[in-house]
């Protein structure tokens, strides 16, 4: 890995920082309290090139690498993790799935609209009865002439209501059989395709989460991504990159919580001195800073491997596992440093605390990451 200062990366990070300060920071608690998904902000993010970060320029994207992608998600998440989560989901799940597995005609049909923010994307894998056991999905797609008919439902789907298009994993074979899933792209407005219940969440409340419902939804075979039966394999490859996304989101939360706690500890005086000078508080800040540095190194390694098209399943799982658990610990300690004020909504610590927990659950729980890591290290 190269640890030299990258001026281009710094400029991109600074632009994301300034965008977040100008367009996101003034509305954080307003959006959180009302569970508002600010569609107009994502249109502006599209104008900045932040909705097609990994997409080649010829398809309307920014043509950047995972290092820049991590920097953008990190900077936005330091201000509002909800917006960082939606940026990550749009880029690494829906858009990236089409980018990786669509044919040229399909890419030209959908990618430019997603990359510019004209469209917002959703990605459907999780179901009510299949969380980590995604291979046992119940949503089916059955061939009918040149079309497919989809029935079933997906839940915990980011942008399920406001999204314009969704990549959906369906079962096209027998339950439990290998190669029994196929991915399709379904546009909103397609008959039989609708949104369901919006979740009332602990945190990440400005990032929309709801159901996708399919009731005899007929789509053309031209909407199929890759070969029949390859859907689950595709999903696993997408989740490899998605782990970097959630690690970057976790890093942003950790940095945001740490910076807020450090600032408060240096301003707050008790017993005639700054509370930052008390060893108990100073040690907390030292631990937080160290865990942030460790998270960043794991993320950089996974990103380096991903950029160079090298195997990174283990490294991605390690980055996601460590960074997500670290951000929960750091957010918890931030509340503790703020004391009673940390428990109020007048200060930022409580929101980082609420938002942090999703990172240990979404796109593969901590336990699933350990399972992936454990299996792979035994292969070695």
C-alpha cells in the first residue's frame, strides 16, 4: 500500500466535506426526527459525481477508485451517517451490481441515470424469513414465454419507496438447490411492483428503509442480469465490495463521534481543569484514536486489493467486522465523555450512538463476518 499523500484524494475528500457542511449539516436533526429522506440532496450529490463514484466516465460516472469512494462516504458520514448509508447503498449495491453483471445494452439503459443521480437505486436480497440465510429466499421468478413473473416480498430495503429502479434477487430453481437464484432489474411503475411498510428505526432515520412487494409482476427477459441461476453468486461478489462501504460508513461515524467528544473534552472544565486532562478521559480518547487508525488501515488494505482486482473477501470481512464494532464502542464512549449532555439531542453524540449499531448488522452481521473470516483462514 502507498502511504504517500494523494493530493487528488484530498481534494475529493474536501469537496465531500464542504458539501456535507453546506447541504446536510443544517438539516440533520430535522430529517432525523421526521424520518425524512431528502431526495433533493441526492440529486445535488449526483451533480457532484457522488452517485456514480465507481462508474466509468463514458457511462456518466466519476471513474474513481475505492480509495476515493471510501473518502467520500467517510466525510459525509462524519456529518450524517444516514446520508452516508444511502450514498453507499446506491453506489455499491444497485449501481455496482448493474455495472458488474449487465451487458453493454443494459448498462447504457440504466447506469447513466443512476450515476448522475437522475435515478436513485435500490437492491433487494433480504426477506422477512431470510436474513443471513439469503439462499433460502421465497421471492420467485417464473418464466412465461419471453417474460418472467415475479412474486414475493423483500424487506429492510434501502430506497424501497423513493427509488426509481431496483436490482432484485429471485429464486428461479428449487429451494435449497445450488444456483437457484437469478437477478433482475425492475423499474418503479412496473405493474405488480410496489412499496410496502416503511420501517420506524432506532437510527439512520433519514435513510429510507421499507418493503418491496411483487404481485404477479411481469418483466421482460431483457431485464435479467447475467445467466439464470447466477444471482446468488453475483450477490456475494457485490457484498464483498459492500463490506468496504459499511466499513467506510463505520469509519465516518467513529471519526464524527471522536471529534465531537474530543472538542467537548477540551472545552469542558471540572475541578479547575479541562476534562480532557483527566487520565480517565484522556485514555478514552487515546483508545478511540487508535481504533480509528486501525479501522482505516484495514479499509485501505481491502480497497487496495479491490482496486487491483485481487481476492479480498477475507480482508473486506475483516475491515467491516472491526470498523463496525469499533464505531459502536467509540460512539458509546463519546456519549460517556459528554456525560448527561451526551444523552440529549442538543449534542451530536446520541445520534452517532443510535446510528452506529446498524453497521454491525447491515450487509452481513458481525457473526457472518467472523464466519467468512474463519472459513477462509482455515483454507490457508
